[in-house]
């Protein structure tokens, strides 16, 4: 049954995407070339609607006995409506934040999807108490927007989301969470079908419709798969989403350093930096796919490691990220604290010889 459903979602997305493309042109949901964009012609967006419809077909077929199933679907519908309106009319950041918060609140308050506590690795527990609802909502809204921030190249957000969904599905299999396996694999199949039209050179963009929807589903599925577990295990979804989270984090640092508003758009995201140092469009996308796969593999290893092994692994990964960020200039050309420290040591060593 599950395989038939996945095939249905996959081919459903393939069939629906050209229809959504025509609809996007009719509604004026198009992306025009500008200084901050890398495409050179008017492109239809709103392609995420094809992913959503395919996903909903599969999600309604399974109809599991879970209190949070329909709240998740209702929340995703709120997100999709927000994305469609934004792709057509370019909604303000405040309106998008309010609707995203509403979608998250539906799942958290009505569906009961909440992170209530975290077990500490050396004993004891952190209980969030009355903060469990706002913390969970913040997580969902944050990840929803993190996926949207990396949607800057053909097939980038769809591919990174697919890798994250694949990893979440695999982790859910290890943990025996049937619901997360079903929903994540349905979303994965729907996204892969869309990628046929979205990979470079893209025929349609997913737009905010797709990026916000995928971010929302990934955020909720990672919560259902890893909530109320150990502090070490709680890091797993953060690692899985290492590419969008790190890009978002360093974008915030970059804007703070440059004294810019946090919502200010710029052309210094991860994909921009890779393009600037000479990689082609296709190469940049594949490099970021490889990075997302690396984070997925780290998450799987991390989940099986002992406490000290997990701590050592995360420290190593953080160091690798920092060195990579400094090398490509993700925060800024002059932000190279570790590389400068290494060069200073080398200089001192050479001076002593």
C-alpha cells in the first residue's frame, strides 16, 4: 500500500507541475529578473502547489489514527495559501510571520505537538513548562523560513529538502516511528516529482508556496521524530537541517556585523558565495547537495554514538563549518578569525626557524 501511494504522489507531482506552471502565468505568479536574482528571464513560480496537492492526496489516503494528523494538514494548508498569495502579491514580512505562526499554533495547540522537556546526557531534565508552546512554535516558524532562505538556485531548496526528508525517513525507520515514515516519504516522493521540472535549467520555481510548505513539513516531522528525548538526540534534527540552519545563522551574523535589518535581503548567501568564487550554477547546486548529504550522514552517526563520541563529533562538525564559512566569505571577506589564528601560528613558527 505504501509503495503504491508513493508512486501515486511521485507521478501526481509530475503530472500536476505543468498545469501549475500554466496557472502561475495566468495568476501573475512570476519571478522577474533583478540584481539579486540569478535567472535572466521571467519564470513561473508557485510550483510548490503541485508538491502540496500530491502530498495531500497521499496524506488523506493514509488517514492514521493520530490526533495531530488533521491539524498538520490544516496548518500546511494555511502555509500553502500564504505562499500562493506571496508568490502573486508579495506579502509583507509581518503578514507572512503571522500566518506562519497561526499554522504552527494549529499543530502545537490543537494537535498537541510540543517539546515539553529534554533529558540531559549526565542525568536530570530540562522542563520547559509554560514555554513549551512558544518554543515549539518558534522552531516550526524558524525552520519554515530557513528553507525559504536557501531557495535561490534551480533545484536547490527542493533537493536539500529531499535529502532532509530522506534522512528523517531513515531515522524514523531506526526509531520505528511509522507516522513520520509515512508523511516524510509522501512529501519526499512529491518533491522528487517536482524536481524533474525544477532542476537546472528550471522550467518552474517552487516559490514561497513550495519553500514554506517544505520547511513547515520538515519542521513538524523532525519534532514528531525527536521530541522529548535526550539533549544529544535533540541535536539530530538541527544536524539534518545543517545547510539551511547554518546559512540562516550566518546571514543573521552578517547583518548584525554590517548593521543591517535582519529581514534585509542580500546577495551573500551560501549559493551566492559559491557562485562568486567561480563555481557554475549546476556545480553550486551539487556542492550544496553534497553538504546536505554530509549533514544527513553525520546525523545518522550522531544518533548511534555515545555521549562523549557525540560531543566530539559535533565539535568537529562545528569546526569544519566555521572553516568553510571563513574560506568562502559567508559572513564577510574580512571575517576569518580561525584562519587568521592559523596564519599567525604559521608566521610565528616560520619566524623562529
